[in-house]
C-alpha cells in the first residue's frame, strides 16, 4: 500500500508539472487556448492509461480525480491555468474528464478487465484532440455537419479524423488483446469507432469527455 501511495503522489506531481509547463507555453508562446487545452488533455489522459496496472482499487482513482477537479474549480475564475480555462466557448469538459476516468476505471475494476479501461482512454486521449484541432484549424473543404436538419458545431474533417483514428487505435488494441486478427476483430473495431464517433458528434460543451469513453465501454462490455 505504501508504494501505491507514493505512486499516487508521483502522478499528482507529474500532472502538476505538466500543467505548469502548459501554462508557461501559453504565456510565453501565446498559442490559442484550444491548442494548450488539447495538449493538456492528450498528455494527461495518456498518462492515466497504465492505471489498471498500478492501482488495485478504484478508491485511489477517486481521490486523484477529486483533487484534480478541485484544482480546476479553484483556478476557474482566477488568473491561473488560462491554458486550460482560456477558451471562448462554454465547456464543462475539464470537470467531466476526472469523472470519466474514475467511472471507466471503476467499471474495468468491477469487471476485472483492464482492457475495458485502456482502449476507451486511448481513444479519448488521441482521437478527441485530433478531431478538435483539425476541425478548428483547417477551414478549406471542411463544412459543419448538419444533423436532423440543423448545423451542429462539428466538422466533416474533425469527425472523419475521429472515426479513422479511433478505428485504427481499436483494431491495433484488439489485435494485441485478443491475439488474433479476424473478422470479429475488424467489425468490433469498426463498431467501437462508429459508436464513439456518434457519441462525440452529439455531445456538447465538452460532454464528449464522458460520452466517448462510456460509449466505448458499453460496446466492450456487450460484445468483447
């Protein structure tokens, strides 16, 4: 237990250093808040992928998630962490991220299947920021998607990048998990990609931080 507590502090310090680095980049190089926010998203979520191999209980993750959420809440209206909060759009995504990590870990812990945590986190870490950055920064031939007759704040390029990247991540991860590349691996990877892309498509104000991993979890629990 002592080693796990030490590792928890190591993760807290590591995430803290990441946020400091991200803030320095934001203040010195002056990139947009969307870029630094997505960089923090990518690195922090990717850093949590080994959690099932480190922490034996979801209670450790709950404590880490609460501490991270508390830091975000305290800095929300101050001058700190503008690299995270300095975006024009209204978003609750930064608060939903620790909740998403905890819930996904808890389900994987209860089902005793580490893969149920790892794959959704990989998709959330890589596909989500990729879709956002491409969708925001590339304007040519990149119109907004019309859903049920109404244009939504999602682009064809962003959603396409999400679909392709989540499929590639899923098929590689499933191959290593199952140890075989067959038709089942292919269609399960495609199903995960389609379901998570749709979850990202219909989400708003950063709720995709919760809907993406939970939709992937649902597919894995039902079909894996």
